[in-house]
């Protein structure tokens, strides 16, 4: 009888563990697939930039305004998403760009989430690597509709573009007249994102995220429980942080959006195939950087990871600015190097800011607002500069890397001041007898961080 009860208990425990593993794998896989889709969505614009301009009979400057609309949507989505999350509580976690990142921070806490944040952004890179390669055959087919000697399809090089309403290519015979092959890349990405939306609807209905959070809490992970600080105490720090995320989005965003066009239309004179591959090379370096970030973040402070990425990207872009026009092969090295050095800047930045204050709830919009503003302003400006001289975009990226270093220096300074103020305020609270266990633990950790940063 006793043995029978023990056997039932073991089978029940095994069933519970199996369900727990299933829920975790389902949620992690869904998050990864969603981030791959967002990487595809963000990176499809770069290799198709010139072909979009030709299709709508527009200039690169005007077509670059597409990113302005996209960034405005991200900006409003980030703020509105944070408001909705605060209204609905911690269970509202199905926003692809920032809700899932906030979910990771809330689940594992500021100290334990660094590795998970790096993995979260790694999946974005996977989508960004695959997309240019997926678009390459469609770009080749589209390029067959213009003269063979014209490797740059935009009118900035003063070569007329010959278009045909029904190209005599067997692969396009089933497509509508006038349909450009480049559009197929967008259709594929849109179909994938539609599948992801259905997947997340199913996950939400089945309450899988709640089950995962419950199992993680049972295993002793420290969830995010810090007090939400008043915005007036953080305004100067947040302004510097927004500036930091603005320019790290600018340097990597400008490179991934314009490297195809620069390689094709500047003195580099890459072929269509090479130009498409150079974008994937950038994201391969980015992927390697984020994979190493998953490991390195367990041993190295986010602040030190940021310093490596910031100064590494400056050195890489100085190399490109100095020798890129005369030695085209350097472009391949620079693509890998810049992808690697900038890969950890966003996730490490999120982890570093979360060490100073809680950005998993009310202030979860801060990183995305900075990133959206960078793309909102810098990408259209890059279009104007490209129209004047395609290679000048490289100098603009170098400038963005330098400003990133400056903004992080200011953020670091205000971050130290804020942490010191938190410790001083906590000491007053303890002196007055108002002791809070959760807040006291955070203050003790903050005091240790200040000592570690100074040392």
C-alpha cells in the first residue's frame, strides 16, 4: 500500500516536471521566434532600400522617411505599452519589442537577468542575419530589369533605369504585371509575423507565462521587487540614458540600413550579391558578439561590456573612414568588427540601467524611446547625406559612435550620483526607524555596486 502511494506520488511529480519543462520550452521558443521576426522586420529595409526608391520613382532621401514613420510607431508604442502594462499589471507581457524584455527583468530580477537579456537580443540578430540572404535572390531578379552595366539601381549616379511591366523571367511569370521581385521578401516577413501573432494569442489563452513564472519563483530566483522611484529623481539620468540608447541605435542602425547602398553606389563598387552578403556579415559578427555576451555577462559587469563595445566601435569606424575607400576588402572586416562591438551595447545597457533603478515596470519604455528617437532622426539624415556622397554615411556613423561614448560618460556620472543619493536617503530612513526589508536589501546591493564601480 505504501509503495503504491509512493509510486503515484513519483508519477505525479514526474508529470508536473514534464509540464513545467514543456511550458518553459514553449515560452522560450516563442520568445525566440518572435525576436527572430522582429530582427527580420527591422533588417529587411536595408538591402531593399534602393529598389524601393526605384519602384516608387523616389530618391533615397525620400524613401528613407519610411524609417521615420516606423520609428514614430515604435515611440508611441513604447510609451502606450508601458501605460497599458501599468494599468493591467505584471501579466500584460505580450508586447514583442519591450513587454517581453520587461517580463525577463521582472522574472529573474536585475542581477540574474543579464544572461537572459543577452539571449533575448541574440535571437533578434538571427532574424537579421537570415533576412538579407533570403532577400538576395529577389534582389538579383529585380536587378535584371535594368542595364547590366548599372550596378546601382538608383538615379543618384545619373543612369536611367529601364523598367518593364512584365519581365521575361520564368520565375516571375505567375506574378502580376509590374510586380517587383523585391516585394516577395516583404510578403515572406509579413507572413512570418502573422504566424507569430497567432502563436502568442495561443500562449496568452493557455496562461503559459504565468505557469513559467510560478515555477521559476519556486526555484528561488529573485524577481524584481524594488520600489518605483519618482520620475523627478531620475529625470537627468534618464535623459542621458535615452541619449545613449539613441546613438547606439543610430550607429548600428545606420550601418545595417545603408551598408548595402554604400557598398553598391560608392567607390567600393560591390556587386548586388556582394552588397547583400555584406549586410549578413555584419549580423554574423553581431550574432557572435551576442552569443559571447550570453557567456561573458556571467563574469563581467555590464558597465565594462559597454566600455569595450563603445571604444571598439570607434576604433573600427576610424579604420573604415581612413582606409575604406582605397581598400574595399576592409569593408568586410569592418562589418564583422562593428557588428561584434555594437552587439552587446543594448542588452548590456538595459542590464546596467536596471542595476541603478527598476525599468521593468513603469519606466520600461526608456530604452525603446531612446532607440526609436535615434532611428527617427538619424536614418532620414543619413538619406540626405547619402544623396550628396554615399560614402559620407560612414563618417556619420563614426560621429554617432563618438557621441555614444560621450552620452555613456554622462549617464555613468549621473548614475553614480543617483546611487549615492539612494544610499544617503536610505541611511536617513533607517535612522528614523523606517526599515523596509526589500528596500534595505536593494540599498545594501547598491552600496556594494558603488564600491565595486569605484574600485
